[in-house]
């Protein structure tokens, strides 16, 4: 709840599996947690028919300011952040569920500038990157010399683009890509978010020096994403000890930390010097 007792107003961008789960929990549990769902947007509006009340369906993302959100949660596609992230920050804090979008340096800079200009924070989902805190501590202490993230999954679980989409996979286990995470993100925008989170958690290495290895393995069973855990809502609501700029404030499915300057929603401790990316590192109580 806000200090004045009013619920925090949340908008959701994207209505895939994760978006559907998040919207469902917001509708069912939001009021008791001090959260109010004020809009849902999806590139295909028809997907919301019958499950999202018409009054909550936002047809044009550019009109989100009319709903006066405190926080917009993106669970759609990196392109949404690249095209609209800076505009969203004009109206609200932003939780980026597709951190691979920040591999694009123009997007990173636009969000940084918009965050400063509009005094809104950017939070980034760390996804499956357990150990984020350790990576950040090592990096801040100057003890992180290199970082390599290997992700292996069944080929049917990939949603690849460009050359990787047409790559031949002759064996049961094939390395599709090995190199800087910045080069992988545009080719596997939906399958590189954990690696992108690692690059953001280690700003001294960043997207150019964190190495990503993407492996197609026929021996692994394809497992569709199951986003059924309402812990995101609990963590958005509950007070406790957490960090603003990198260490996560929530648990699966959308653990997150803040990249850019805190706002009035954040009660910051003494900040540390800015990282090489221009992101501050400091402490924060939960941002909602």
C-alpha cells in the first residue's frame, strides 16, 4: 500500500502465459495486497477477449498515461521496451521482463535518460539467474574477472531469429552460439534474458564481456513456461530487506532489481558510486 493508503496502480504489457498469470493474480488478489490493475495491453487484442474485463483492455499503448499507473510491468517482447520503454517511463516506473532489450545500446541510453528526466525507476527481471547477488558483490569488489553463462534446452523450446533460426543442428547436442551476450540477444531475444540479466548484474563486464553459450540438446525435454506462482504480488506488497539496484526484490516468476535512479516510491540508502554503465548501486525497501 502507498503511504496514503491508496492502492498502487499497475499496468501489464503483454498477455502471454506470464502475462495471463500475472493478470489473473492481480484481479484475484490485488485488492488485498494494495495493488490495483488499471490496464492490460497486448499486441493481439483478441487474445484478451473473455478473460480481461473490457474496461481494463488498453487498445493503444500510447494511451497508457490516461490510466495513471504507478508501475508498468512488461512481459511481452524486447521490441516493446526498445520501441516504447522511454515513453512508458514518462508516466510510470517500469519493470522490464525482457532484459535482452538492453543489449541494444540506444535502448539502454534512452531508458537511462528517460529515467533521469521523468524521475521514474527501471526494474529488471532477473528470471532464472539465481546467484545475482553473488555476481554483483564480486563485481563491486573488483573480484570478477570473467563470467560465462551456458543455457541448454530442447530445440523446440527456442524462438530464434536471423541466422540462428536457420542453423543446422546435426548432433544430439549442438552449440548454437558462443560469444558476447550483446551479439546473442538480437538472435535469441526470448532465450537470452537470463544472460542479459547476468550482463547487467556485472556492469564491469557488461554485455560485451559476459560470454553466453546457447546449446540445443535433443536429450532434454521441451518444457513450456508455467507461470503460476503468485509470489511476485506478495513481494511487491510486503515490506522487508532488499536492494534497489541489482539484488532481487522478488522471487519467481519475476525476480527483479532496479537499474536506474529511485523515485519517491523507493526509500534509498546511501548510494554507491555509479557503475561503468551509469547505473547506481544501492539499497531499497520494496518499491511498491
